[in-house]
C-alpha cells in the first residue's frame, strides 16, 4: 500500500484535506490525524472490517480495546447504553478535550472495537481536524495512537510514518500535537470510579468538576486495571534503546562519565548535573515536558545510544501523567547498575 501524506493547518483544516480523509474512512480505509493529545490511527468505528485493519496495521493484540472518538455528547450517548449524570457533567466540563470515559456500550459499537468488552471508551477530541473528520463521516471514529504496538506514541506526522508508512492509506500532517500525552481514561462503570490511565486531566480536576465529595481512585502500578486497560502494561511505550529511570541526579553521577549515555532530566533542579560531561536534556514544566517527551525519546533513540537515562519529575499530581509514561518506557536504573554497567 502507498501511504498518501497531506498537510493542513491544524486550527483551520483545509476542506479538501478533510474531504479526502472522509473518503478514505467512508470506504473502510485508515487515516492518521493529529488529536490534541497524540496522533491517532482512525477508522469508521461502526465498520468491523475497517477496525480490524487498525489492529493489523499496529500489530496490536485483539484483546486491547480502542478509544471511540465522537463529535460531542449527542453522539457519545448513541454509543453508550447508559449515560449517567456524572458522564454528562464531565463531558460538559472537559469536552472537547483529553478525557476518555468508559461506559456501557450500545449496539452501535461492534465487538472488535472493545475487544468484546461490554464497555466502550468514548471521547470528544479538541482537534478541529479530528472533529471535522467525525462530522464528515457522520459516524464515530475508532482511533488508538498511530504507532506500532508497544512503541512510543506519535506526536508528529513523521513519527506516524516512521512506524506505519505503507500500512495506512492516509496521514494528515497538521504539525506537532498541542499536548503530547494521551488522554486521561476514567472508568465510570466501576465503584469507586477509577482512572485507568493518568493524563492531562487529573483526579483533582475530575473530583472538582463532579463536586459530589466522592473520591476518584488512581490506580498506580500493577492492578486488575491491566486487563481492562492494556495501555497500562509496563512495556507499552518503550523506545528501542535501553532506557532507565534514576531517582535522583546524584544516583547517576558516576554514569555521566561513560560514553554513549544521554540524560534527560524532567522537572528538577539541575544544579547537581555536570552538563559538560554528558549530553543532557532538561524539560522544566509539565506542559513543555508533555509536548516534548515522546519526540525527544524518539530522537535520542535514533542516535543509538548505549543508554538513555531519565531522571523523572517529582511524584506530584501535575506530573503524574508523564511520570506514568516514563515508568512504562524505562527500567529502574538500579537494575542496570546491579548488572554491572
Ligand atoms: O489521547 C488519546 O486517547 C489517543 C488519541 C488518538 O485520542 N488515543 C489513545 O488510544 O491513546 P489508545 O488505543 O492508544 O489507548 C486506549 C486506552 C488503552 O489504555 C485502552 O486499554 C483503554 O484506552 N481502553 C479502551 N477501551 C477500553 C474499555 N472498554 N475499557 C477500559 N479501557 C479501555
Ligand atoms: Mg497507544
């Protein structure tokens, strides 16, 4: 298959580009486009054959369900068999935006989308390109991140092509995505309500919008959530070079003397870092780091370093989404030292 690449202004999508995307989706093809979070690999969510092609292109296990992208509340209600008041509240507060709600699904959503689960993950994306495609298609769009399974999520069209050139019909290049990390996934079918994947919208944001005094559970590390949300598998976002996470800059001081090590310090004071010794990258705020993280890891990975060493941000709510992605992309630095560097 030859992959066609077209470009557009992401804020004012070119109608010809949208028409082409809609044509591809209508005939059951695959179109990649920028959401506000990461690039998605889209297919008509109501066409089982088209959705099956997403799994094939990504090499994604059929047991890992996809997010269904809708134009807004009305279409979300059509995809859900039950739309509770809390879904209405959260959708009004955060849509279009980076919040995915897991709800009981309606018969509009075929089995292949949800891996047979009785629930569907729904979100209205904020990207004008995505919204125009959904509107033009007149149906929801199933779209996981547009990377090969287990690789880093794409935040630029080049990343999509690096993973999926020749495997998808169309890539709509709207430049780098605004947020750079995937949406928050909130399960509204469990009690207590639970975040299955931390993202740009935090548990505190959700609790404040709901205002009912009931806490939202944040699953940290391994839990039964893994089966429900395979995005939580430890290796989900890994680069190809060995990548490790240290706890402090002090911990890696010795390592800086080794050749071929690149260091990424996130959300920390770099006073203790001798930057003359080792190539290092410093990402200061959650917004900057969120936008840059996957791209930086892909670029460092391409250099084929001996190792990428990340010093993760502090464990604070505003850093939680990135901390989660780092934990999935790296192994503990100590494990490496114990093997004898
Ligand atoms: O920001 C995003 O959410 C991006 C853009 C393209 O919108 N999409 C994305 O999709 O990250 P994907 O497929 O890479 O991640 C979907 C996440 C996975 O963790 C998956 O397990 C979970 O949502 N998920 C999907 N359907 C689910 C369901 N029915 N129940 C529980 N988790 C579900
Ligand atoms: Mg993904």
